[in-house]
C-alpha cells in the first residue's frame, strides 16, 4: 500500500495557512536540486513575538519623548531602533548564501521516526548561528555553522504506512542575532523514503530448512553449525555467544557467528503466513528478518514475484526489508 499522511482537521487555520504559504512558495521557487545556494529572493523574514513587544515599547518611548520633548529619550529610541534594523539585516544574512551540498533519507519502520541527512557548507568568514532545521511535525534540530566550515546535520522525519514516502518540504530558519526577527526558507528537495513494515512478533522463527526442531546449543554440539567469524557485540545479542576468552585477553566484546550447513538456512516465505492479513504477514516477516540478523544466521526471502537469495549482514537485511516495503506498493 502506498504511504500517506494521516488526515488533518480542516478546523486548524494555522496549519491551513502554513500549507497554503508552502504551496505558494513551491510554485514560486520550483523544485530544488543539490548543491543549492540560498538566494535572498527565497528567504522570508517577519518579527517574532519578542520583536513585536520590542517595537511596541519603542513606539511608546517615541510618543513619550515627543510629548515631553525629551531629546535623550528620543535619542535612545532611535538608537534602539537602529539596533533592531541591523539585527533584521543580520538575521536575513544568516541564511543568505548558505549552501546545501547534499540531502539523503535513511529508511525506517512504519509509524516510527527516520533520519534525514543534510550537508551544509558556510563559505563566508562569519559564523551562522541559531539555525533550525525542521521536517513537518517533528521537533526542530538546532545547530551553528562556524566560518568556512561544513557539517552534516541529522533531523528526524515521521514515517507513516509502509511503502515510499515523499518528504515534501524541509524548513530552515534562524532568529539570530537578537531574536527580534525570524528568517526562514522552504527546501523542496527530491527526497523519498523507503518505509519498512513495522515488525510484529506473532509467531516464533521457523527452524532452518531440513533441520529438526532442536535448541541452538544442541545443533552446535551435533556439528550442524560451525563457527564462522566474530563480529562486534550489539545490544540484544545472547550472552552465550560472547567470546569471553578473547574479552579476557583485552579484546572488545565480540560475538561468535555460526554458519549452518548447506540447505539449513532459514527460508522466510509469505506463503508460511498466508492465513494472516497482508500487512500483518509482512510485519511478521520483517520481525523474522531482524531475528535472523540478531542471531547471525543466514536466510532467504520469498514473495510472490520477488525473491532474495540466501545471505546475511547489512546488505541482506536492507534488500529483504525493501522487498517487504515495496511489495504490491
């Protein structure tokens, strides 16, 4: 099924205004491509609440100075007004000329949070401060960019149903230097996330093909599994697989990986869970994929019209989860 955002209430005027402004900005700016340098014409600026209060106080001070013909009060009012105008110019300049070098989306599981990675470069000789990066409804990511410096910023996005999910816009803003004004821009980048099915454990992992239902220790003692290699310890790994002898010699925590004999790998097939609803079945298969990776065992995936060969590791995990995410999407 295709991923989609949940329905929004039509009685939220602020959200409706924001969507209308974003649509206007997209039609005005067009689609963006990296590398991208932010031009002044696409940066918008408005006073913040603090700025509105400050402007009100300056106006009251101006009226009082005019009423009492107090030159000192008028001079102070004009001086503070000049500071406010300079801060407006600096706030706009915080975003102007900023370069976005790269943008990519990391996959995640349905109804969770994934990460969007944006690469920024500051080519000017002054720092860009109080930058805020936000994707739709998620919490913003705050960061500073020193002069002549590049950095990679991670910000979360919210995932919905499995499939391909388009990230329509990313908002970049700043209220530096005094917080009186807020400058922002929308980035309309070609970002599309692959959303995996949310893993659900309803049934235990089927035994490897051709092997009887015996414990892992019994299979190792019987010679049906042989030690293959060591990998770094990850949270959730069984303690019985930890290489304690190597750890006692000063090595980091490592976990032993055992390879099953030929023909004894796990075969994860949609046919095995055909009695479940499709989305539930795909979630169960996703859980089995993660379970095989946690155990360090080889496995294959079989879907109608799609098959992923036997393997293990990061690439195998990604291929299987992508096949589950895009099945009948």
